[in-house]
């Protein structure tokens, strides 16, 4: 397994732990994995995960709560629809009450 594949798998394992109705960010995952400056690589991992129903990629957004990965889903509205099904409020591609529902793996997985 390559280093990239190993990192992607580590990302997927963290994303699988994000609770229903909560969200996290690319940067928070990178920081938790000890790769602080690798938020973009977490994004690449998420782009590759959309075909895996085990990985709730819709729960990963940017640091401001924007649905920046939405164009990698099967439809442009799929990410928002999945979040809304979990009770997450979204308006103009941004999560409402982002700070209240933010799940930080560095704090939650101690």
C-alpha cells in the first residue's frame, strides 16, 4: 500500500466516526492525523470516497462550513440533501450553526 493510499484510508476511518447530524472539516481531519498542512489532501481523499457508502463524505466541509465538495457528488444537490436528511440546516451552500454542530476529532477522539 502506498503512502497516499494509507493516508486516504486513515482519513476514511476518521470520517466514519463523524456522528449523524454533525460535520467536520478537511483541516480538522488533517490536524488529527498529524498532517496539519494536508487539508487539501484530505479533500482529495474525500473526492475519491464518494462511491463508498461506508464513508459519509457529505459530513466533511471546509473550515467555514461551506459545501465545497458538493460538485463531486452524483448530483449538485446530493451533499446538501444528505445533510438535511440528518437535520443539518444548509442555506446558500453553507451550514447554519456550523460551530454548534462541528465535530472536532482532536477533541472528540481523545
